[in-house]
C-alpha cells in the first residue's frame, strides 16, 4: 500500500519482497501512463509527479529462475499533502515543514513507514488519522537506522506531531530519517503498552519517548530483557490501578525517574 503523492514532489517507492526471496531483481514490464521515471534492479522506484493522475504499473521480480508479476497502484494528486488510505478505508494525512518526504507506504510487516531527509532547522511532521475506531498505537523515529531519542513526539489518539532536532547545515542533505508507525483499535490501545510510564507522564510525551527508547535500546538488548518487558506488561495494569490510590508512591516514582530523564 502506497501513499498518494503531491504533484511536483520528489517521490520514491521501495518495492518489497519477503526475506526468503531476497537476492533477486526487479524489472518494469508495463507503464501505460509513464508514471515511472526509473526502477532499479533492487526495487527502488522513482515516481514521475509532473501530472496529477492514477494508474497501475506492472513489475516483475525475478528470483532463482522464477518470475513473479505484480501490479503496483500509483497515484499523484494536485493537493499539497501526502495522503494514504488503508485497506480499511482509514484516511491518513501527512504535512511536513523543513522535511522532504520521499516515500510513505505500508511494509510487509503491516507497519507504515515514512522516509525522507531533513532540509532545514525546524523540521516538523504532522500526521492525522480520520477513523472513528482506530488510533495511532506506536510511533518511532529513526536517523540512519538508529532510534532518534532527541525527536520530540506528541501523540494523541488521531494526531501525531514530530519535531526533529536541529542539525548543522552541512549535514542536512545526508541525513536519512524515517518514521515507523502502526495503528490500533481504540479499545485495545494502551499507549504503546507503557502502562506505568503513561500513568506517571500523561502529558509529557517527550519523557515517554525517552523511556521507550531505553526499553528498546537497553532492556530488550540485555540478557533476559524480553522476559523483563513481558513481566512488566503482565503486572503493570494492576500496579497502575493501585497507583491511582497512592499519590505519594506515584510522586516518589516520578521523582526517581526524573533524575534520569
């Protein structure tokens, strides 16, 4: 699933295959509306955004003496923002400032990924979701493949604002940044499952982001880290309920965490 691209934007699409089939090559077979400027053998497709139109192109993936044919739906529109409609007809809109979006698509693993480069010192991304029963569940920002803890996130049910840290002008064009996000049902959402952290910092998304980075980069990579996180998910809903009636304990926990944030 690929976002509809604003007319005149510089847009790329990374065609995907399953991990077991890595090592083959792509070819463009049919492009009736000439929407493809280039398709590399690795599957990086550059989109022609000179005109606002929609069409399907046909590509092949050749692997181990077999060829699979795939139809890829492409769309260019006259509006200024990137637009994506999911298979459940959920509508997502992306607005950016000082950030050149190159692609926005759904990955094989079901998550959505926005790729681009920072083009100024006040890089901002704003995502909105038009869906009654769904909301943003997990949002992570990566810089050259590493989690970017300095990114400032404000995540509400149907709105995400991302402020990217300022960098030296010399490095602007070389910084590849991508945002990974997923959607969840409102009834099942638990703010990325950071139960206790969310109860301690309900209005401080920047601190929640730092705690999630610590979970992903330190705890989960340590021996036994997955078991620790699983135990946290199992017991923390009960602890959150107890904290509601223990403001002094809650204040103590917040004070301790503040020393490290």
